[in-house]
C-alpha cells in the first residue's frame, strides 16, 4: 500500500476521507468510509481498467478499449461526477497516471497492471 494525502491506495482500491473506491468487474464503486453505504458507481462498458489513482478528492482511472485506445477519466471522489476525460496518444500502450497538487501527468509505460 502507498501512503499519501489521498490515504491508502492499492491496485484495486483508493481510500480517502471522502470515499473508499473499489475496482469491481464492471467498473468502480465508491463507499462511504464511515458507514459503508454506496455513494456512487461508474461503469465502463467495453473498456478495461488499467490504472486507479487519486489525490485531493479526485479519482483518476485509466481505461483501455480495443476500438478507441486508452484514456484517463477523472471523477469527484465523493459524488462520482465526471470532471474530465482525456484520450491518450495512440501508438504507446500502457500509461501510468500520476496525480498530485491539483495536476495529473500520464507517463508512457504501465508500472503495474491491475
């Protein structure tokens, strides 16, 4: 597990004061860290989750589709509201998103697959 301002993170989850975000077979589900109730879910039909990270109340998920390549999607950690969606350049497989200080940088090459 990594420790940082977001709390604890692993390949299949993120924990913060706002939510516990879990990777499930269909996408993501966020739970209230206090009582375990579901806050929101996000489904990514036809896409594979390749990365899950976050910071400062934002969840960033890497997605890969055989048809459209790879993209990063940012969601509000508490409400699941989409904040932005960015396609990544074609021709390079496996992007690692790094999130912090209100910014997201995507580096070519995946540190570890989910």
